[in-house]
């Protein structure tokens, strides 16, 4: 019985990590637009948007800062040097920059379904355990979005597999 429970916990853990990967893809995309504060990343390993860089990158489109200001993000309101944005808001900023990745993200019903199941899981906001199918569905969506950055990712994933000894 304990082994069966452990296996189910593996799916919860996998889905939590895959969710983080979807969030990380957005943050890496923000970095491509030179929005991530390098010092915060180096010193604390967190992806915060640098306010000065954000203003520079959005100076030709005043609607983007207005959009972010309307989100009532605490760090943005505090006028700190940096501010952080959650996953969906990161994709909203990318969408405002015209990124195809963000357009695909918001139109992806399979991903929304997988993320909703994650949100109901024990490691997020609910009590529902994840199962193998749910974990595989989210894995496939994460792999799809990962290929936007690294076309050969599957080749390198294969190379990184733990060797099987006979």
C-alpha cells in the first residue's frame, strides 16, 4: 500500500516540476527581451523584472506599463528596483511584445486543462492526487514549449538518461 502511495506522490512531484518549467520558459523569454534583473538572478536565483529595463523596453508602447500597473503587483507599487510577475502575467507581457509563444500559450486548451489539474493537486491548491496520464499530458505540453528554445532538446534528453546496466 505504501509503495502505491509513493508512486502517486511521484506524479504530484513531477507535475509540480513541470509547472515550474512552463513558468521558467516565460521567464527565460522575458530575459531574451532584456527584462530580467541580472544582479537579482546572480545573487538570489530569482527572475525579477528590472524596472529601469522594463521602462526602456516598453517606452514605445505605453500600454504595456499601464497593463502591468493595473495588476496591483506589490513590488511594482512599492517602486522597488525590481518586481516579479506570476506565470500568466509573464506570458501577458510576452503577448504584448508580440511573442508567438505567448499567443500559443493562451490558445492552448490542453495546457490549460493540465495546469488546472495541477492547481487542484495536493502540491498546489487542492487535495486531488495526480495520476500518470495527467503527468504525461503536462510533460508533452512542456516539451512542446521547450522546443521553442532548444530544437534538439529531445536528443539531449536522450543523452542525459541514466545508463541501463545489464
